C-alpha cells in the first residue's frame, strides 16, 4: 500500500494519545478521531467517490470537518476546502471549475442547492451537510456508517488537494497540490519547528486555508501532538486556553490584537515554546513589541497556497537568529532565488527582485489552466511567486511587496512597502496602504490610503488634517519626490480578506477615477 499523505497523517492513529483538548469539551483521542475518519471515508465511498474525485467542503470549522479532509486522504480523493464567506455564486464557480463529486456544506446551503436550479454545476454532484453543532445529512450518514478500513493506494504525484488562491490579485485559480507536496512540507516543518507528541497547539485559524489546514493540522497529526481547536480567533478565548497550550500559529493580526490586551504578558506566555506568524506581512515593530511584552520572539515564516511553506526564521532563539521584518531562510529542500523582473537575470546581492522557488513542496500547476501554469514557471522549473524581495548577507529573505503592488510612476519604480513603513512612523497613523492609480501624465500616481488613530482625526471643514501635514513633511524629508504620494485618502479601516491581508485591488477599484476627473 502506498499513500504518502494518509500514512503520514495516520502515524498515530492507533494510539490513545489526546488529539483534541480544551477547557470546555471532553478530550478526543487519536483512536477516536480516526474512527470518525473511517466513518466519513465510508460515507464518501457510499456516495460513489473514487480516488482522484474532488470532494468540496464548505462548513463551520469542526472536528468532523477535519475528519472529512483526512477521510479524503484515506480514500485518495482530492480535498477542496472552501471559505464559508463565499457567496453561492462564487461557490458555484469552484464546484463547476473543479468538477466536484460530493459537496459538503451547511444544511442551509444544502437546502438552497437541492431546490434551486443550480446552473453550471456538474450533474450528478451530490450535496450533503455538516453543521457546526454536529447535525446535517453527512453527520447522520456518518453515525450509521461502518468504518472503512482499507486505505486507497495512490502515488506521490497524485493530487491530495486543490486550494483556490485567495484572489487578492485577480480571479481565483485552483492550485493542485500533490500527495508529496503536502507530505514533504509537513515533514520538514515538524522537524524544523521541533514538534513532538508533547506539544499542544492553540488552533484559532480557519481550516479552509493552507495555514490552518496543512501547516497547523498536518504538523500536529504527523507529530502525535494535541491541539485546542477554537472556532475562530477571539482574544478572550485565546487567553482562557493559552495556559493549556505550548505553541500557537497565527497571522499578524492575531498578535497585534493580543498586544492590545494588557492581560497578554510575560506571565501568560512564559510556558509557551513557540509562536509563529505568517500569511501576511508582520511589521518589525510588532515583533519588537511582542518581545518587549513577553520576552519571547515570534518566529515568522513565509509561504503560499501554491507552495506550502518556503522560508522560516530559525527555531533557534538566540539573539539575532530570528530577524524582525524578515521571513527567514529557505527551508530544507527549497531553492529560492531573486531575479530581475525585466532581464530575468540574478539580481545583485541585497537588491530587490522577483522571488522564484523550486522544491518538493511546489505545486503541480493550476487546475484546468495549463497556459497559466506555463506562464508562472520559468523554463528551468522555478515557480514565479509574484512576491518581491531581497536577500541579506546571511541569506535571510525580506518581502517588500507583491509585483502587482509595484507602482511605476513617470517611469520610476516605487515599492509601496518603503513608503508605507515611513508613513507608519508618523504620530497619529494607525496603518496605511500605498497604491498606484491610473494617471494621464505619470501612468500611475502614488496614492496613500491612511487609517488615522481616533484622537488624531479632527480637522476643520476644508482644512487638511494635521496628520496628513505631518506625513507630507516626513516623506519630503525621507523620499525622492517621485515616491511621494500625490493624494491622501483617510478611511476608518483598510479592506482585508479572511487571512487579514489588505485587499489593495479593492482600493484600486474604489479610487480608480481619483485622477481622471
Ligand atoms: P496565500 O496563498 O493566501 O497564503 O497568500 C500567499 C501570499 O501571502 C504570499 O505570496 C505573500 O505575498 C504573502 N505572505 C505569506 N506569508 C508572508 C509573510 N510572512 N510576510 C509577508 N507576506 C507573506
């Protein structure tokens, strides 16, 4: 039998070790969870799912929902998790694009789909439900199902999952991840971050995204550790259950929100061996603030849906090992290089360019989009990440933005991150997003969208906010004229996607006409 992904996830399936724990619910052991997995696998097979078929899941985060993922691995089906925030229309696109065999969703959506004339969805797609409270047609079927003991034999290049990219830079594309992409990345992370059966992870991430699903759950299952599965991120809930955990994985907003709460301090975190951050850029300032407050250094890492994890700051906590503002070093097995976007030549050490990667973790391409796949790989097989960055003298990677973010104004390149970092230094600025907007003269005009702290928002009618005055004066001291924003917009908050990433495309759309009368 060969099944690289399931074999890894089921390493501890026969043990009595605790897998799910927490202050509210009874512990669930590996053996129990894998019985649920075997029932879920049996339901899927009863529904006609074969190895290679796509099974989509769009439900509230729950242990049973995770069991569906592991059940797919067991029967060799391709798991396709979907964000619950997608509208029915958006969801239909994914179901149709991937040719889904079984779609497991909420009973509410199941009812709509079973009655509505759903266009574009492959017939005969089966729709079932799994609700957060344990009800639904899939749950009912599971309680009646036998356990399926056989494990499908699949090869390492067969697909384990399709994840649609979050679409911050255009139409969603289905990233095809093979059994080996997922298994190899899991093994590397377990080792690099030193996970063992003694660990307990506080899990507050969604499980429809690579971070919460593969980085977090795969690592825990493969190492025989336990986790506290919280429905979503909530400061009070995290503080209540942190004493039981010794590790936590988060996005930067988790940490900035925790730092706002004075209860989060050296005492509440002293037993923690690891906090990791990723999925969106973390300010060096957050890293420093975290260290000042807790005495601990967050380990920042970088990766993406298409590749899994690519780089990580070292596990070593000695001074200088985890560098604030950087995403660390390429993980074992990953080759990472920085190329000039125009010439496709290596850039000089320390210069900014396009990050390109290769390794066993890099995906097989975009589902049904062979041309797009070809475009995004170099002729020698490196994936063009779309992220711009540079390497320091020690080989640490710093991300400066996405190539879409790059602004070209009057023929000069402006990296938004450079401008944002300076704006964020100004008193009264909470955060900022710098974007390029169409401009007849310059091509693109550098534009700053600001979020101002409450106590600095006052300005009289027709009077420029004093905080904008301060930003302008600071930037004119620090930046070449072509990099200075031509206009400023103040918003209450920046639009963000579910992973906390600022959606610059939405800002670009909203202010598209700012310079065009
Ligand atoms: P996703 O596929 O949704 O995980 O998004 C991947 C993108 O998130 C990457 O291409 C980066 O632009 C960004 N990203 C992930 N981790 C980091 C990080 N530590 N710092 C900066 N950007 C990051």
